């Protein structure tokens, strides 16, 4: 007598068909693809470029460490570099702490033309 008609209705089966499951997973798959192309892949490429750069450091290169020190490479060992920061000031630096390798600075070309 006081029972509403909502209690008397039957519900749909608990398990859905495969298409509703795939539609439910589609947003998560889309989010993963976006994260891969916007975050993961660029970070992997940057890491690869950094490892290449550090592996190609040679004597005479000007380097910048992650601590901000700028110096010229005096010698290269397996895992360490000897960097000259100032005259008679050499420090040992681990290869992984190199943030940037600046190319050797070439001397400026001499201007042989004389002003008239």
C-alpha cells in the first residue's frame, strides 16, 4: 500500500557489454597518451641529449656545472673532469654534474683593414 513503484522495478544486469567498458576506459587511455607526448617523451629526449653532451666533453671545452661554476676542462678521466675555474684554481667535477658545454672560443679575426 505505501510501497513506491521504484522498489518494484527491476534493475539492469550488473555486468555491461564490452563496448561500455571500453568507452569507460577511453578517457584514461586518452590522458595517458597526452601525458606521454607532452611530458614523458620530451624528458627522455632531453636526458638522451644530456648524456650525449657529457660523453663528448673534451679537453679545452668551457663547461658550466649544475652549481653554476664556469671553467675550462684541463683533463678528462672516466667519471671525473679537472676544471680550471681561475688561474691556479683547479677542481675535480663529476661528469654528471655538467649542465652545459660551451664550445671552445675561437680568437676574434684580426681586422687588417686600416682606417682611411
